[in-house]
């Protein structure tokens, strides 16, 4: 994406971001990295959203260190230790030897922070633990006992957990004519990427995890004193452009916003360091999601060398420590993959168009601070609801299959869908156009330019018709 399509940078006021000139060594790194980039993304503009003629006074560059380092080299003689050839002194184990635990209930070598599938399973190292011995007999009863114990201790899901009803069992395929015409999405056991046997448990776990790793819904009012919701939206809009520039996967953008909000929920940040926080969070998310993550120098370059490499790395360490290295977090994109498949199985609409439209609506919600009150799964389900309505305005968007796989009835989605509907209708006049411009391209089927009716019929939110 060329920088000509981007909006110009508004001059910063005295309360805005004070960009300082780069030091000599940082400028050298920037000039070395510049030929590798075909285009240079415009640096983040003024977070205060105010225009003034004056510019902030730049901070003085860091003083150059004295060139008083010793240039002499020291040499040392390393003596080689005599090599001792070991002859076959240790007896080899017999061919039918196998490993048998002496005691798997209580292990003396188990560490405090070790994790196991069950509290009764051993987590000690089999190569170092004295609890294991080699048995040279061929008693098959011991092997059968070990297999039974492993099967008993491995619990994938609990039958007595009623928090989320999972009617479709993992080992029992459901046909289209059963369970009130609910379409089975997990009948394809040949594609390993679909995880047909585990999909039910995976999304059940995600629904529970999303309640534990959600940011605060009122940190702007209670925690932050120098930033507001508008500054947060400007930062995320700029991060969308950065993600497009480096062709990052959508999960990286969603995780970046999640890390930013979780950090801001308990830590006060001034506006001069807000962009630094965003860059550090995108660096962490890139390392987690990307195959080839951008380097730290590239993130310094994209900010017009506002921050040094050491500052970005230091902020990265602070964020990781605050989040306790809990990098996995359910986002709307996690649930959209499942919900889009359910929607495509129900309707005869363009699969790509429906998917891109739902992605567009979900990304629009990232800009809005008020959407933090909705869970990621609710935002994903509401995006599917509105996307189906835009594609087929006369057809009821929700059905029994969607209720089953999303666990949301139409009445549960009413408030969030209407909020997304307002975002979609007002997006042409929004002052932050990065997401709209992104989804106005041919590769996204121009979904941002689709027509949407001004109102949604109230009967579409009634549960009686399903």
C-alpha cells in the first residue's frame, strides 16, 4: 500500500507525541534498514487529535559515548584435554526391555510448577528419575496396566460440566436430519485441520477462557489519566496500517489489541509512550503468530525512529512480565472461523463475501472502546448475524444451527448487532479510514462498499421463529 493513499500527519501540539531526533547509532541502523523497504509507512500522527501551528520541542539526542575503549586484543592458550576412548564397558539393555514406572502416584522429583493432565500422573523426567527401572521380562500384564492407567487419567471433557452444553459428541456423527435440522460441522474426519473429534471441546474451552483474559471495561475512566478513547482508536487505526504493510495475519492484529487493553487495564500510561506500547505489543503478537516476524529495527523504522531499539525491547519485557507470559487469548477471530463455517453451511451465499464481511465488521469493533463490554464470542456471532443480513436482507439471519454452534439466541445478539450496524453505516464518514480502505480492495471483494439497509426488522431478533 503506497504512502500516497495515506492521510498526512497532523503536526503535534505541545501535549502530543514529542518525537526526538535519533541518535547517531540509531540513524545508522535506520539508513541500513531503509533500502530493504519498498515503501515507508507514515509515522503515527498526533494522538490528541488537535491541530496547532506550534511543534513540540524535541528532546536532545543522547550524548555520544567517548571513544576510549581499548583496542588491544588479548590472547590466551587453551590446552586440550586428553581424549580417553571408552571401550564397551557398559552392558547393553536387552531387546525386549521396556520402561516401567515404580510409582506414578507420588514422585519425589516432581517440581513445584510442573503441569500434568491429572494430579495423579507423574511429571518427572524418565531419563533422570530413579523411580524407573528396566524390566527384561515380557510380562504383557504390566503393559496393559499402564495403558489402562493412562486412559483413565486422560480426561478431555467432563460430562458433569453444564456451563456450556455440547450436544454433539466427539465420537458420534450427527446427520442433517436429526436434532431439529442442526447441520453437523464435525462430520469430516479426513481433514486433520478441522479437528473434528476435538472441535467441540476446543470451543468449549475458548468460551471459558475468554472470561478470564478479558480487559477491563472502564480502564479509561478509572486507570488512565493522560489518554482517552480517541487516542486508543488512533493507535489501533495506525496499527491496522502497519499490519497491512508487513502483511501480518489477522490474529496478530487481534492479539495486539488484546495485549494493549489488558496492559492499560491496570497500568497508567502517558500519551508519549502509548505508541511505544502499541509497537511492543505488536512485536510480541508477531512473534507468537507469524512465521517470519518483523525485526525490532523494522518497528523502530516504521515509527520514524521515534523510539530506540532498547526502548522497544524494554517495553516488550515490561508487557510480558505484566501479562505473566499468558499470550494465548481468545479473540473474535478465533470464534469467527467456527461461526463462518456454520453460516456457510446454512445459506447459499458467497462464502468469501460472507467471511470478508464478517471480518470487516469484527475489525471495526476493535476501534471502539465501548465494545469492550461485549465478549469476543458475542462480537463474532453478532458480526455473522449482521453480515448475513447485509447479504440477504429479506431472509432471517439466525437458525437452529447457528444457535447450536454459537450458544447465542437472536435476542442475545440484539444490542451488539445494532451497535455494529451503526458502525457499518457511519464508517464512510469516520475520520479513521484504515479498516474501511483495507476492505474496499478487490482482494476483499469490496465488502466495505456494500449497501446496508438503514434498519433491521425487529422480528429477526425474536427467538420464537427458530
